[in-house]
């Protein structure tokens, strides 16, 4: 199958070179595309220097817009499977082959790399884990499916969901809402245990204040998504 790794990147100049080196070493069977989200550092120059495959947004789209740009590229270029990989080095792309296998064998439409199955490697802070557990329970309540690592940006999708996400993808903190969209549209989601790493360099943009905003925003977005999509399907 024709596979594309989508790597959204905003100000990842300290990480992106190693991310691309790992992809070239471990995922030679797949193409990749870095979506430079109008970085204000020298991410674009680093990509050009190492000869990476990339596109640059003329304005900052946010994580959701950058990922959706990757899905649109995948759809327009007839890819069968798209795999999201963060540009900060947290995701170990040696798991990509197993993710692709599960989809190509017809066992799943979406495969999520979860750090909370074997609970090895980087686990994030206790506060974030509590928030993730809450969102996991909310999705179970609304959609009837337990997803342990609802905020994981390490996921692979088949062509059906490439098409869906190319046309409609959440903007801000999109991962949990994208799961709800998939479940409502009949997506078969499987999680596999993965070991994630801490960022190679730099710091996360999600501080305490943003974490509170994140929980409120995502909770409301999931409720609205579930109600609106459920209503449209009922019609």
C-alpha cells in the first residue's frame, strides 16, 4: 500500500533533523511530508538544508490546520494510508510498520499508538494523565468505545478517513475530537502499545493555564461534535 507520514512542525528546528533521519532509516517503505506551519525560527531552513520533503503554510494554521493540509496532500496524491507523526521527536517511527500492517490486513481503519497500555517510556505529568483519563471516559460514555490515549498524535488511518479528515478536521487540540468523528462515522479504532520519548529539545506549549483551557475546550467540542454529527446521521 502507498503510505505517507504527515509531520506537522512549528518551530521545531532543534528536533526536525533527527525526526527526518529516523524516518529515512526506519520507514523506507513510506513517503513523508513535513508541514511547516509558518515557523518563526529556522525550521524551514533546516528542512531545505537536509533535502526534506516539505510544504510551508503562508500563515500559521495551528496543529489541526497543519495536519489537515497533510491529509489533503495524501488524498490528492492517492495514498492508501496516512500516519501522523509529531515533529518534536516523541514518536518512535519503528512502530509505523505494525500500524500499517493492521490497516492493510483489514483489522482496523485507524490505529493509535498508545503510551498507556504497557505504561512504558514517557507518560506525561499526573495532571495531564488525569485529564486524558477524563476525556477517555467521556468518549466511552458518548460513543461506547474505550480509547486509552485519546490525545496521542501518533496514529495511522486508511483511505476512508484520509478522505474524511481532508474535508473536515478539528482546529485546536484536535485529537480527541477526531476520535469522536471517526467513531460516529463507523471507524474501527485499534490501539497498540508504544514507547514515547520526551521532546528532543524545546518545551511543550501546554502550560497549566493552557491545560485548563484545553480541558474545557475539548470537553465542549466533544459534546458538540457528538450531538451535531449524531443529529445529522439521524436525519
